[in-house]
C-alpha cells in the first residue's frame, strides 16, 4: 500500500509548519494546523478530498486560519480538549481526540498521542505502519517545546521520557517549527538532557543545557 503523501509549508509570521496528508489510493486528505494563509493551505490540499482539520494544539500560530478553512472545507475539526493552557484558545471542535484515538485518512490510520508540557492540549499524530509522526511543538531538532512554568517544564520532561523516547530510532519527527529530524540522531542528547537536574527552569530549552 502506498504511503501517505506529506505536504508541508511554512505559514504565518512565526514560520509555523502546516501539514497536509493525502492518501494516494483514495485521494482523501487531512489538514494539520491551519496556522495562516488560507490560499497556501488550499494549494497544499490540491484536488484531494479533505475529511478533517486536525490540531496538534490551540496556540494562535497553529490555528490562525482555522475559521476560514473550517468554512471553506466544511469538514470536522478535531483536537484535544485541554486544558487549553497556557496561552491556547477555547475552540469548538467537532470531535475531541484523546490518547490512542484514531482518525482514518483513506486507507491509512492516524493515532493521536497525548503529549502535554508546552501546552495542556498538545497531541502528536502517529502515522500507523509508517515511521513519521507530526509532533507539533512537543519536540524540535534542537530542544523541547517552550514552557511557561516550572510545572510545565516538568510535564515536558515526563512526556519526553514516557512518550517520545519509546519511539523507534527511525522515527521521523515533523515539528511545528523548523526542520524534521530522525529521533535516533537526537536520542543521546535527549537522554543526557533528561539526566540533568534543571531545577525550577522553564522557558526555551536546548538539548545542550
């Protein structure tokens, strides 16, 4: 079975990565994180048949074009029900996705994985029988997602330990900002980062800290 086609563009003033996943066999698609620029988002979808808009989380840079795309596509909006803090928006989703829930895209299945820390409604989308995961702002090539409190940072550490590190080395992580990366290439840095005592830290972190 041919793999899902993955399209990505940077949109908005924060250079947020938006994604479209298209099933080659059925032409069904999903749009992930409609951050800005509806015209670009529509171009990514091409002549495919969208079945849902998926949200990794509800920070404004990830949902700026949500009202426009919701109206344009007329498909269900799916995300996690939170809490939408810190800094997220209370959105009206058509379906709340919790850990382990799945979304069908033609012949393919996406699985939602709850990954709080950066925000309380953060989820990743695992492409089943594939090595790709859309991780939102859970993890980047250079460090974990930003946190706004020491509690949030501690939650991020738990997510890295219990959610991210169990993924196989060949996993390709597609983040909300910056380049995608192979998890195995960062595993040693992440493990070293987790082994340190960061005290009451919160904010922007790098693996070298």
